[in-house]
C-alpha cells in the first residue's frame, strides 16, 4: 500500500481512497482507540486518520474554520 507522491488534490484524494480500503493491523488498533477517545464511529475515525496521513505525506495541513468569539 505505498502512497503516491505529490501535493495535488488528485493525488491526495487517491491516497485517501487507498487508505480507506483496508487498514493494517496497527492502523486498525489506532482507529479503534481514536474512535473510543473521541466518541465517534470506527468508520469516521478511519476517515479522519486517512485524511491526516494523506495530507501529512503531501506536506499539507487540514484547514479548519475559525470559531467565532463571543
């Protein structure tokens, strides 16, 4: 399961699809731990982990929305 190299959106998307197919044993354990800690489903935890890995390999970060201060 080697990931493709590159920073384009097309490469990142294909890497996410590749990571979503079937996690390795080590990643499966990490996914279940993440799901328990954050109180989310395993599928959602797997998706978040795949996005983080794909963006990390591309050298990018996830852009988050700013919270409105009161």
